[in-house]
C-alpha cells in the first residue's frame, strides 16, 4: 500500500520532455549563431586592422626618404606614377678624425648626445656629402667613397667632437674618399652618406602586390634584388601605389617627370584589400574590404 507521501511524487510526461528538448534546442541554436557571428566579426576586424596597418606602414616609411630630398641637387633620379628612384640618406655623422688618408666618422651609440647614426652599413660606392659653409650659403659637396674600413675605438681629434665614455669605446667607421680632399678641413663638420634606392610596386611569389625597395650595387652596377617594404596592395591597374608630382606653382607634372628638379611636392595614394572576404561586414568586390590612404610630402630642400 502506497503511503500518502509516495503518492504525491510525479514524473515527467513525454509531452513535457519533448517541449523541454525543443526549447533547449532553440536556445543552443541561438547561442551557436551568436558565437559564429562573433567569430566572423572578430575575423573581419582583424583583417581590416591588418589592412590599415599595412597602409600606415608605407605612409610612415616613404616620407622619411622623401622629405629630405634636394631635387635641385639631383636627388630624384627618376619619377614615375608607380615608382620613384632617389638618393636616400643611409648614414649621418660628424667627421671625427683622420687615419692613414681616410676620414674617420663618429660612432653611433644609444643616447641623445650621439654624433653618428647609421641606418645600414656604409659601403664603397656610396656618396659622402660634406657641409661647406661659405658667404653665399651652405653648400653640400659630394665625394664618392672609395673604400670603407674600421677606424677602431678612440677619442676624436682635438678639432673634432668630444665623445662620451661609451662613444670612445665604440668602433668607428673610416671612409676613403675619391679625389683626396683636404681631410683636415672636414674635421668637426657634419657629413651624410647617400645611396641610390628605388621604390616600386612589384608582384611577389604569392601572386600579390607589394611596395618594394631596391638599393644600388656598385660592384655589379645594377640594383639588388627587390625587398618588400609594405603590403600587400592592390594591383597597378587598381592603382595600388600611385605617385604624383607637383612643381612650386602646384601644377601637376606629367609622368614620367621630364625634369625632376622641378618637383617640390610628392602625393602618394595607397590602396589595398583585406586578405580574406568579409563575412560579417559589408564589402566591395570579391567580398573583400577595401581601404585607401592619401598623403602629400613637401620636399624640404627645394633649392
């Protein structure tokens, strides 16, 4: 005989079980849909961020070489809509001392008082520019670098800059200049080293387009293998990287520029697409997100 307490216990009916499973399935489906949506949003945001980063990277690198150009001195060798060939500064230092007919440059150390800065090692065939002040204005004189050697670690000549303790223990660079200029007249003067480089849009091994840089090889008398700087970008047909040049009156110069000495302003337009198709946000052609960046670089040394 059942007790009253046992008689009050009830189980789950089949209908209740089916309803509970249906509600649970709907909730799980909603959670899965939201999760997939969130994953797609995160992936799209990551692709858009990568696209914006590659545009900003190119927009940061190019003005560094363009602003310091002197078109009147021939720093722009060739100016086209998809490429530009120029003399880029790879090192700057104060003439420190002389050594066996070579000019010794101040070393580069970490700190605010350093007298030397080297983006890449100086090589034979580069051009050294020395500042020669005169009554009519400061003039940069060009000398071809015949050879490069180690200048050892030591202090500078009395007429040169005063080095710190860390600089006196750092290795210096000794360059021999073609033409044997009077080196003692150069001591204490600023000096910069330039090398011919070329920026252009090229197609990589993965089939995508990149902004690349070539530097001049004096031994082979040709440009070295192109190295990627930033990208990928859109193809040349889609104006992935576009250079435009203007003169001092703001008139747009036709490409290729016949007289690069007239260039005073360089406009750069960069276009790119996301690597993957957008799945959460609206997109353009091929389902990919497109972005562009425009900047104008005024040449500082116009005369």
